[in-house]
């Protein structure tokens, strides 16, 4: 006892004499039970390539099962939303200069025909339908639908068939078939490729992949640009590659843009058909819808839904209707007053809101403007249609 007390007294005396020698070291760091994770990330665009510490961005090596368990509400729908389909009819601006808005051109329109102004994929020259004549602003078109009034005529028809369409139409502007929408110049090869690229990915991801795809064929510095091309080096925008260019490119190169092996095969196969003349802008402008449907669904990677969206959003055909689209099923069920929540859990099957036969019967009343009716069905849940009941 006296020995321990003496030792303590000696230590106190030594501490008073040499205070700097008795600073206690920091406590040893306790070992964490958490596994180490990679905490260094690098963003060459925003951070100049310098690594930054961002542990919150790193994922643990063993995911939390409760977080990774997908809920039914988080599962993607059976078909993409109109955002993806929109990429077919409104190609994104490529490069740094925004794409200029085209001036509306007044010409005859037909709900049963292609109303878009198409471009030849190889030359970018305008290919107009032989059935559609251009009108001067002063020329009378009494009794005939034109690109300036066909949407108005379509909306009047929809409201006449079912007055509940009125609040939908007043609340939502259908740009696809508006004068400005019909003035868009569409490259059908680009539109169909966009449809393939957008399959099973978000709209933002599809745009990014498409931009990288175009970058593979960047020829804005070339002096051999076609003077008649709608794109030029002076606008600092890159045009979509020609089918012959894509057909001659290795699949491994196409995949570097972010395409899967299968999508790369689909895009190249489509390019080969355009390059060989099996598909052309002129055919798509003049052929009846059933022929367009038959020829395009024979191409690998283009199912019926993809062709229906292409015919609606790119070709601007106004009497297309898709029974296989989840959004349209859901919108039509809500439009006729059904409880969507109950239908989702019913025995009709997962993601099944309305039978195809019933959908066709309802839509038939809105012909020859079923494309416009279909577009508004995507907007039903955003609008209160009960006010017309």
C-alpha cells in the first residue's frame, strides 16, 4: 500500500517539474465494425479530373436487403412513357447550338396519311408526300384540312363524340399535331434509331446515349459536307449519321456509345435496310399505314408498339391507336370512371387495366383522329374530367 502511494507521489512531483513530458497521447482509434468502402470518386467534367472525397456516394459491398427489395410501385411500366416516344418526333439538338424552331408551313393535311415533312436519311433532302400539296397563304382551302387547322378539327371531333374530352383538351396542348409540330422535319432513320435507343431506359439516358452515338460519326470538321444538308459545320451542330455510315461501322464501336450488344445489332440492321433501299423516306411518306406497319415490324428490334409510336410521333399519322401501351390502358380506365387502384390488384393480371377489345371499341368512335385521342389518354390522370359528368 505504502509502495503504490509513494509511486503516485513521485509521478505527481515529476509532472510538476516537467509538464511538457506528460501530455497524454490521443486515445487509440477504435476499430469500426463497418466494412471499408471506396470513398474516392473522380469527375473529369466538373472537377477537372481531381479526385474528391465523397463517402456518401460509395455503396457498401453488402447491400441492405430492405433497401434493395423492389416495391411494385417502383417497377417500370410495360412500355415507355410518351417522354421516350417523344424522342422519335422531336429529335434533340445535337452539339452546342440549339436547334432552331421551324417556321410553320401551310399545306394540306390528311388524318389517314403521313403529315410529316420527311428528310432523306442519306442526303437530308426534303421528301414530301405525293398526296399532300403545299398551299400559299392566300390560296383558299375551304372544306379541306390543312396543317394550320387539322388539330382544331380533330379536337372538335373528339369533344363531339364525348364531351368529357373538353377539359382534357383545354388543359393540355397537343404539340405533336399542332402547326409547329407538323412543321418539324423528320429523319425517319434517326427517329427509328431513337426508338431503339430509348427502349427500357429513361428519357435522359436515351438522350445521352444518342449524343454519344452521334459523336462517333462527328464530321463537322470535314470539308466534304453536303451543301444541301440541313446541318453544317457553321452551325456547330452534328447531324445524325447516314445509314451507310452506321452499316459500315463495327458493332464494338457502336457499343462504345452505351448501346447493348443487342441494340447495336438492331441499329445496324436497320441501317442496312435503309442503305439497301428496302426502307426509304419516300415509302414511309406514301405507303398506307398497314404497309408501314408490316415492313417495319419485320425489322429486328422494332415491335408493334415501337412502330405505332413512330407512326404517331414521327410520321404524324393521326389515326393510330395502340392497345398494348400501359399508359393508355390506365388512362382509358380512369376516363370511363373506373377505380385504378382496384384494377391494379384485380385478377385481370398485373398492369392490366382494360381489355384490348374494349379499348378498340371505345377508340373506334374517335376515328379518324385516334392518335389525338390516344395522346390525351396519357394526360387523363393529370386532369379532372369529372366536371363533365
